[in-house]
C-alpha cells in the first residue's frame, strides 16, 4: 500500500470506505469550480487546468495522479465532481478502484 493509500485509509474513519480523487486534465475546462469547493484538494496550475494536491499541499501533475479524500472534505469533493462542467473529476474507492462519484460512477 502506498503512503497516499495509507493516509486515505486512515482518513476514512470507522465504517467509511477510503476514497481517492483524480482529474482528467484532457477534459478539464479550467473553470476552477473544484478549487472554489475544495481548495485543500484542488488547485489551478499556470496552464489553466485543475490538479489534485497531496496531503502535503504539493501539486500532483502526473497524468492520473490521485490524492486521498479527507472525510471532512468529502461533501465538497463530491459537489466538485457533480458541478464540474468538464465532467473530469473522478472519485473512487481505494479498495477496488470503483468510481463512486464522477462521470464513470456506477
């Protein structure tokens, strides 16, 4: 298990599934709605696209980079995924990588 996954598992708390989030920059429109909802998790880069940030506030620019969803910010991250005009925010369970919020949610 990677460090990010350990943090996600710890942040999920009792009875909660650990979740992670990633952004598909190919679909990002740069509107910044995600940053408005959850600036602790998302950030716009100089290229005008949104990226996720690590728990250490580091911008993760690798394609498909994920970051844990802190339980206190879950609603904000989910709202970001729902309101995103580019449908590019994906929230999935860490355990089986099934998307639970976002364009590919079941």
